[in-house]
């Protein structure tokens, strides 16, 4: 195995930095430090932990310009979006600072005992294996409830955002009272299984592709470690005949192209009934034409490159194969002649079963428009996927759309007349091949605690 690797700026194709993998001895030390620190951290009261969470939120804001620039350099998202990501992280630490005491309070249950209740006790050291697409949000949205619950985290981040990972670790290492609450190991994916097996690791949280999620689940299952899986998605956005088309187009274009289209809950499949198919398609093409890509470090940029050329090439292949199988290319679809991982906003129409654009997740700025015969057919198509992360329905009959979102869509996050998005106040996660377990809200904090029954007679 190579002992070092490079990160590449996807906007230029130039090397950014060379990193050495963390040695076996250092990994062992990190695990030992985490286990020791967790013992003192779990002994702090929840109000004390909340004070610390609030400080972490403030630290993130204090360093947001530097952190944001690193994310943009490493994975190419527009600088403004990097800053917005960090602000959301800070809000999430504040949210758990405000609510941890309420979420972790003992819950009395009346039984025959003189006293019986549910108590939430820490689990220990949680291993986080995270993706690059929101390099801070993915980590911090997991970390805030994990810390609130009295646990600590060891992070193995995606290799292409190693600079972001180290900057996060440095934030914690520079503050004496935060030391070892979050530590980072730089390792390839192949080194994760032995980490899951390590006795210091009590649980695992994974966000990433479904293929790697299966490996994590298998290793965690083998060692009987609690785990949460946040995996891929191919969210359906269903446009019904009474939808406000202008509004739907605006929301769909923004959702598909935000973060370069590299979000698990991006709008990915646009399923449209016949009456509004032409109007929606014309609107989406016009909206995509207005979104040209530019240097992500510029303040004005709204669309950067994709994060890596290998991922860009995979996406291009999915587009090419879909066209070969009969999809109509309405916009984009050609590789720009410039260094870096650039890909233009692309729209495919007439997408049908059997095409990659119908069957697979498109993780980049490509919209797949799928014609449906009627409302029932649209909902059938929406659920005709292995994924179940998010989904949205657009209709001016909000009561009807709400009922469909609640009862028919097979996804963890179902929205009406808005883009699916995460919010610290609401649970977030998937069903089917999009994973299991939930992050955020009260549910998220309860994933990594021992939900203990106490019975006193
Ligand atoms: P990925 O390839 O699965 O990588 C995710 C993490 O797993 C990285 O840290 C990666 O490390 C590591 N890894 C790779 N191979 C591994 C192995 N064999 N064993 C253990 N770990 C391994 O995913 P990605 O391309 O970074 O992220 C995109 C995917 O994540 C998309 O499918 C997206 O939908 C999904 N996602 C889901 C959510 C959600 O909340 N549900 C949120 C964001 C993204 P290296 O980088 O070193 O390979």
C-alpha cells in the first residue's frame, strides 16, 4: 500500500497537497486517547456539554472564511455555498446546545415498580466515515448529537477533503478543553474494517455510497457495533397538472444544481404528467441555461466544477449510455475542453426504464425528465427505484399532495412544493437502499446512546 496520496484542485486539475497516511502506531494512540477522553467527557453534566457545543459553534463561525476556502479548493463548491454550509453547522451546534437537556432527560414510565424510567447513557467512541460532498456538514451534523450524548468521535474523512478534515481536527486540538473530542485519521477506505473491529470503537456512523455502505454494514454487523447508514438517493420530484410551474421550475433547478448537483437529496428524477410536461421542460431548460459554471473561488460563482475527474467521467458515461438508449439531450452533455472536473448543466428528456438516468443515482448537474401518463403513473415511477432518501410533490392542491407525500412516496424525507433539505429540527435519513437510522433532531441524538431501562422496586 502506498504511504501517501495527493489532493487535487478540481477547478484546475493541479495538485494541492501531499498527505501521509496515519501510521498504525498513531492510529492506536488516537483510539486510546479517544477512549480516555470519552471517560471524562461522559462524566460532564449535560448543561456543561451544552456550553461546550455552543463554543464549538462559535469557533466554526470564527474560522469560517478559512474553512470555507479549503472546501472550495478541495471539492470545488462555490465559496458562498461553502460559507453557508459552515453557518448551518454552527446553527446545528446551537440547536443541540439548546435541546440536549430536554432530549436526554430521564423519561418516567408508570409500571408496577416503585420507580421505572428510560435513561440515555453514552455509548463511547463513535467512528465516523464521511463523504466529501459537504465536507463540514456531514461531519458536524453527526458530531453535535454524538458529543451531546456524551460520546467522542474518530473521523475517517473522504481522502479528497483531507485538508478540511485536518482543519476540523486542529480547531479541537487548539482548545485544551476540546482536545480529543474529535480526532482524525488519514486512511484509505480499505483500512476501515480493522478500525470498526477495534475494541475502543463502540459504534459507527457512515455517510456515502450504497456500495460502500454495504461493506460498512457487513463489518459493523460482524463485530456487532451499532451503526447508522446515510446512503445514496435518486430523489423523485413529481410535477402534477395543477402545479405552479414557475415555482416548481425554480425550486427544481436550484435543487438539482446546488453543490454542483452533488447532494444526496438533490432533485434527480423529474416525473411530469402530460398536461405540464412541455411547460416544465421549457422552464427547466431556461433555468439551467442561466446557470453557467465559473471559478468557485469567485464571490459571484453559483456553479463550480465537480469534485473529481473520475466522478465527472462516470457521470458523463451515464449520460452517454442514456442517450444511446433513447434519451433526448436538451442541454449540455459535452465535456468542456479545460483542465479540471468541469461538467455543464445537462438535461435529458424522455428518460425511460433501463437507462442509467432512470435506474441509477446521477451525482452531478444532470436532470432526468421522465414522462408519466397520469398522476398514478407518476407516483408509481417515483417509487420505481432502489432508493428511498427524499422525494417532493408539486401541486396547488396541497392537502392532496400532502396525503401522497405522507402515504404513497417511499422515502425518508417527503416534501410538498419545496426542495428536500435537511434541518437540525427534523429527522433525516432513508429507507430501502438509502440506508437506515436517522440523523438530526431528537431521533438523531438517540441513535448513539444506550437507551437504558432502569427499574427500582
Ligand atoms: P463513497 O465512495 O462511499 O465514500 C464515502 C467514504 O467511504 C469516504 O470516506 C471513503 O474514503 C470511504 N470508503 C471508500 N471505500 C471504502 C471501503 N471499502 N470501506 C470503508 N470505507 C470506504 O461515497 P462518496 O463518493 O464520497 O459520496 C457520494 C455518495 O454519498 C453518494 O451516493 C451520495 O448520495 C451519498 N451521500 C449520502 C448522504 C445521506 O445523508 N444519505 C449524504 C451525502 C452523500 P476515500 O475517500 O478514502 O475512498
